[in-house]
C-alpha cells in the first residue's frame, strides 16, 4: 500500500478551503455588489490561485511541472495560438455579427479561466497523480463542481456535473500532453465564451488546437525516436 503524503493532503485541504471560501464571498454575498464588473469576474475566479499560493507556502511543496509555456520551446507559440488568437478572434466575430468589439471582456474571461486552471489542472490534478486515473478525474470534477456552489438537484446541474467530468478528463489530457497553463486555459475558456452565435468559431478553434497538440506530440515522439537511433 502506497504511503500517504500528509503534506500533500494538507496542501489540498488548504487549497480547497481558500478556493471555496473566496468563491462564496465573491459569488454568494453582496460584498462586491457595488464593485466594477471586471473586478467581480476576477474575484469569483481567483480563489483557486490564492489557494495554491497559500497551500504551497504553508506546506512547503512545489507548485507543479506546469508553466505558461509548458513543453513548447518558445513562449511565443503557445501565447499566440492559445492566447492572442482566440482573444482577438472572438471580439472580431462579435464585431462582424453585432457591431461591438468586447476585447477587454473576452480577455477577462480568459484570465478568469487561467486563475481557475492554476488550481484545478496546475495544482490539484498534479497532486493527485498517484491515484488511479478515474479517481483523479472524479475527485477533480466533483471538487470543481462543488466549488461553483450550485447545489440544486436539477437536470441542468447534473448536465453541468457531467460536463465537468468530461472537462476534467479532456482538459486533463491537454495538461499532461502540453504542461502548458495557456493551453488548458484556452480549452477551459471556450465554454465561458460560448453563445449560439459563435459555435462555429468554437468548434474550429477546438479542432485546430487538438490537431496542433496531436501534431506536436507526434513530432516530439519522432524526435526522441530519431535521437535514439543516433545514439545506437
């Protein structure tokens, strides 16, 4: 039986308590009712990041192998593909269809996604890597679901839970393949920016990103194989 790392358990508890308490005060009270809308957005999403910072400091553990750049050689590539391109494309699409260009709002949505992903994929998923994969996915998904503080037993909430389980699996794969917080944030944020008018754009980005990740993974494996042959 694998020995329990109590530092990790302690870190997860601290992380989650801070994440959920911060979420509660930001989303379920009137504490920020008079604050700027963008500040409210950030306040609702910052809990997981705050939780990670405090948990790592108190329990003296490293954050994770994940960074903004991840496995990519240059920061420019992931920042362009997973950040700059979608942040400009969605406002541009809205400008064409509705005549407005809400680039700062879209940027805030992506930043909100990053604040979440630092916690869910960057920290929690990595700390649970020792568990069987299915348990890792279910624990991350359930804690993620509870964090949203939607406790009504409705069909919509059950669908939402299902989407989070699917997201914990799918975005989890992206996290393992890329080690890039920008990549997981991009996939996460597609759900937050969706509307009936931009579904085609969302599908195009989703398929394009999957294709890029698969291509880069094959390229990396091919490079390792070639190096192995050279060494032989």
